[in-house]
């Protein structure tokens, strides 16, 4: 964790892989092992229910808030 804040795009990965991959310019300020807080949003006309999860060291869901 380095305290950097940045905004970038999100691309869905392989379900269940636990992989967090930072691409583009943002990749230059992250390193393997950094803790990353992800906030994702979408513009939509459809109602959306929020989902908040806490993951473990292997990025598996440990808690669903």
C-alpha cells in the first residue's frame, strides 16, 4: 500500500481467479502485494443494488456487507 489515489477503468476478469490487474498509466504506481480499494460504478437507467465485500489475502470473499 503506497497511499496513491487514482481513477481508471475496470475490466471483468476470470471469475474466481482472485486476480487484480492494474493496467495503463495506473500500473506504474502499483506493485505486486499492494492493497487496493476498488470502487466501481456504472451509468444505467436500471435500478442497481450496491455490493460491498471484504476479501482475504487471496482475494476471496471473506465478508459480504
